[in-house]
């Protein structure tokens, strides 16, 4: 696929990602209004967010594994359908339990959208060039992050009402579904399906118990209680059994051998804090600005602009530089440092913190997220085989979502506890009874419904408690920084790391082709547009023909794997030819137009393998023009250098030997090696034996 073709398909992916991220951020500023309307509590506030994160997190590895077994395109469209149904139903919720249930359904589709976009990108684009497209993905994250709270705030403040925060995603999701159906063309490969349903069930159950525990502990029951012990024990047992089952499964949902890959393991650890900062920031910042500072939902959304702009600029700029240099670690180290600094600075905020300072702190967090979020997935994709691309990408996304889900739940519990403590302390100093005020401040979001004397106390309590949330997030970010520091940098490859597993068989003939993509460059490395590219098989039969785009990129396809010859011709530059091995999976191959190569080797005698001195070698092009010649010395060696890339005929003549002609392909770069064996003429052949004269 050319850059233009990729961008057409990419537009559908980005639209789907946009609605996925909108669903997470659009409700952040609307939640106080939603919960006031549906009479929700602090724990239900957290559950509206946690329900989506829980189901999306738990199903992410399953989506990833299915993408290794079935059509990535159909799975992505299925995720869009599930997400759309959940969004439509969420808008008609009449109670908090209904809203939480529909948000959980929405999360199942969200898990697929988040996990599969990285898998689809990996199937289209080589790691080295994936950075520039990851920049677009980061920009969409930023747009959704900034527009989500703003759109949510505008909808809540308008006559439409908060229900349109869910319905607004539906038409965008439908458009994304249609665009993907028309533009996304991927090889559909089918393996022998052996889905580990038992392992998947145990994994989902263990994660669900863990997230439910951190969501309810401190509110419904004490952290140090037998109920907590039961939840934790159940989660540990389920996850331990999942590990046991996965280690023996033919097709595990999470291949445990991936954890032997140092880069993969460190990327998984690093993703935890990224998820906590990303989801926790959007959820608790909206609450801070509205409840503590008294801002409207729209104003609260505008106050998160520094975080979003930092994320967008960092993601897009890093993507462009990474595509040119192939290096990711400097950006991840800088991102880990910036994220850590930003979170610890945010831990100092209270109800009266200077808003300009808060903007600077948020910008640091945004820069850190921009440098880390996509690159943690990219480095993993660069070090695993194509057959594990779906599983590995989804596991990294899984732990990022797990960090977000567990982080929001745990940090929400911390916030509730500190809000109640702050309210009690403030009322005690004022000589007032705490009682209902503690329950009201910590459990409801209808601040305006409280007595006028209590409103400043509750607002200050929320503002002062928010810093503690970011302090805990900062401690988690230390893990991310250490993970990227110990990560070994592996230069990004130019190939897609084709998978040649014999179990792979074509499913849909219309889509099952071997894709050959790459760029045509001149001697200085600049792209060459308008070059005609011809792909032939070893017998010389034309397989496909195309032209390079403005960026020098080209896309060809073959119906079968094997050795092929790629010829590039241009009126202004000498032609280039190269041998390409297609393997049944997309292959990336660059051509250097205008470069030269050569052919070298030795001329020997058949049978005795003696060097042939004085052999005359001539290299002629298809038009019969001699482009190079050479006369061998005593060692029979020859070297025809400075030859433009292309197909030639090598002719060799030597006294006492039969002439020899052989086709040869000269590629740019290192010279081809070809030894020539000449047959001696009969009258010059040597004889051995016993001569008997009688």
C-alpha cells in the first residue's frame, strides 16, 4: 500500500479511535451533572468510569488473540458495532445501575478498538515508518482528550442534556464502520483455531475480581477486612490457574513465552503508570475544576488544554524523528522523566493553587504521555514475530488499561477517604458536627444543594485531597521511568517480520495476496516519484506493475510466494533491479535508483577446477551494448564494477575452451558473486593413462 492508500484506511481507524477516546473523556466533565440527575454517589461516580475500563481491560487480550487467528478487519468492525450499541443504550439510562451496565457493554467494544488499532497498523506498516503514523494516532488521542471534555461540557450546558454525551458517538462510529469497509484491505490469514476459552475465562475473572475489590474497598467495606481477603484470594487463585492453563494451551490468550522477551516485560511494566496518569488525569481533573474551583463543565475542559497540547506536540514530533532515526529510547526516557516530574508537581495542588502553575504541571504530564504511550507498543512490535503481533500488542494495551482501571478505582477510594477526613477536620475546627456533611460531601455531587455554610468546606476538602491522588500516581510513574531506563534499544526494522508458519492458509482469495511495498530513492536517499515498477517471477512472467507515488512509495502484489525480480525504470535515471523473496506476508523493500553495482568471481576449468588465465569477459545489456569487460590474470579472478543495476548477459571466451554465456542480474550495492566454469575443447583436453608402443 502506498502512503495515500494507507492514509485512506488510516482515516477509518482514526475515526474509530476518536469515538473510543471520546467515550472515555466526554463524560469526565458531565459526570457530576449525570450523578446529580440520577442521584449517584462517589462510589457510583467511580464505577461509571471503572465499568468501562474493567470490561475493556479484561477483553483486550482476547481481542488481540482473535486477531492472530481471524480477519483483523472483521474483528475491528465487530468492535465498532458492540461499542455503538453500548453508546446508544447508555443514553437512555434511567438509573445508575443501568448506566453502569451499558458502560460495561460499551467497554467490550472499546477494548477491541484500543487493542486492534495497533495490530492493524502493524500489519500495514513497517516499524521504522510506523512512527510517523503513530504521531497521527497521538494527535487523535490529543484531539479526543481536548474535545471530549469540551464537547461534554457544551452538551451538558446546552438544552440537549447529558444523554447526548453518549449519542454523539453513534454517527461517528457508523461513519468509521463504512470507511473501514471500503478502504481497509489486509491479508486474511487463518490459523488452526484453538482458542483457550478456559484460560480466557480465568483471566477475565481474576482481573474482574481485582478491579471490583479496589473499586469497593474503603467504601462498601474496609481495606483490611475479610471481604477484602476474599476478593484478593479469589483474584490470585483465578490468575494463578490462568497462568497454569495458559502454559499448557496450544494457542494461549497471553503467550507466556513473550515474558522471556526483556523489552516486552519492561514495556508491560511501563504501561501501568501511563494508564494511571492518562485515565486518572482526565477523570479527577474534571472533578477538581468543577467541584473545588466551581468551574462550569466547559471551562473545566478548557483547563486541561496544556495536558492535551503537550501530548499532541510530543507525540507528533517524536513520531517524525523516530521514523528518520529509528531510535525510540531517548524519547521514552525523556517521557518517563517528564511524566514523573509532572505528577509529583501536581501532588502539591490544593483548592487555591495558581492555575498557571497547574497548566505547566499538566503540560509536563502531557509531554510524558506523548513520548511514552505509542512508543511502548512500538518497541514491542519491533521485537516480536508477526504471529504474536496481536497478542503482544494487546497485552501492552491490556496493562495500560489495567493501570487506568485499577488506578481510577484505587485513587477514587483514596480521594473519598481524604475528602471525608478533610471535611471532618474542617467542621471540627469550626465547632460544627460532621455527621451528614461528611456523607453529603463525600457521597454526592450536588454541591449547590448543600447549605451555604458547608459549600466552601466541601469544595476546599475536594481540592486539598486531589493532590494526594497525583502523589500516588507519581509513585507508580517511578516504575515506568525505571522500566524504560533498563530497556535495551533495538533499531526499528524496515520489514514487517513476515511469518512463514506452515499452518497459515489463505481464506479469501480476493484479499489473500503477498503485498510488496517500499520506496524508490535516489543515490542521496531522496524519494523518486513516477518510477515504473515491474514485478516478475523467476520465469520472467509479469506479476504486477505500478508507479511510485510523490513520496517515492509503491505497492505491488503477487498471488504466490517465492523468488521474484523487481525492476524500476525511469527516463531520467538508470534502471534498478533487485531480487525479492515474498513469503505470503507483507514485505517492505526499498530500491536505490541510479546506484551502481557489479559482478565478480573466478573463471575455472571444468573437472580440474584450474584457474583460467587470459579469459575475456564482456557484460552486455539487452540492447547488445557492452557495458564492462575484463581479462583474467593467473588466478582467474575478475571484477566488473560500476555497472548500473539491471539484467545483463555475461560472455566468457578463453583459448582452448568453449565459449560461455550466462544471464546475470546486477543489483545496487554489494556486487553479485558468480563463478564461471568453462569446458575445454576436445583437441586441447588433457589425457592420462598408459601408452603402450609395440
